[in-house]
C-alpha cells in the first residue's frame, strides 16, 4: 500500500476536523462548498423563486443543489462541468469543458433565448503547485466566465465567481466595474481562513 505524503495526511486531518464537511454529509449536501454559497445568499439574496441561473464548474453539485431549492419550480438551473455529475432534480446538466468552443456552444443551446439572472462559478484550475501558473489558469477561467456572463445575462443580472488573491485580480476587478454597477469582494466564513480564495460579486449588469 503506498505511503501517504505529508500533504495528503494534512489534508485528510483537516477534512476530519472540518465542521462544514461533517455538516454537509449529515445534511445530504454533496460538498462543504454549499455553505459558502449559503452564507453569500444569506447576505445578498442572489437566488429567489423564478431565478434563472447558470452554474459553471458545478460538480459535484452542491451549489446546484442549493440553487434548485431556492429558485423552485418557476426558476431554472443550468449546470456544466467537465466531470460527470449525478442528476439533481430541477437542474439541466451538461458534461464538457466550459472553455472549449464545442461545450460553450452546447451550453448556449441549452440556455436558449431565455435571459439569465445569475451566472455563478466555483471553478478552480487543477493545482500544479506552481503558484504563478495556477494563478494564471485561475485568471483565464475568470475571463471565460465574464465573457459568457456578458453574453447571456439580462440587464441588471449578477455574476458570482471564485477567485484567488494574487496577480491579475485588480485588473479583473476593474474590468468587472466596467460592466456592472457594483462589485464586492466576499470571504464567507466557510472559506478556510488560510486560503487565498475569495468571491467576487458583480451586480446589476449593464446598469
């Protein structure tokens, strides 16, 4: 049996101590990430009955789970991820790499002509261990999410994206401010304090 590295042992120990991991499992959520969206939702009220939402990088699906509950039968959740995801009632799911033209076109067709109220993304690149490379990949995902949001959002719609503090964030935030009325930087309690992870919330597209 292969020996675990120190980093994998630390990860396992952290997971075992993590109250959000325990709560997610006990409550039937697919990952602890649901509590990040739940805490943002409590303050910002992004999802309401009737909301049309696109979830980028959805797997394993906890954000889509929560969104489907909040938008109800009059709303719609469209989700995409390059990994397969077990079906969620009330969620239209597409398997594919969001950054490829083929998947992007399929996503456009799935969304259809209906204007979107919210684009949200908890996407992160596969971590290489090289901080410069990982930050560059993260910024590329943010750029793709913004391009898509500009295409499908209704006037007044919102964009919520995961980002990592580092090079390029200031430039990206300024670009958001050029397309949205307000931009906030959020750090929900469920985000680990030591992580560079933040969330950028851009509201009122085109206003």
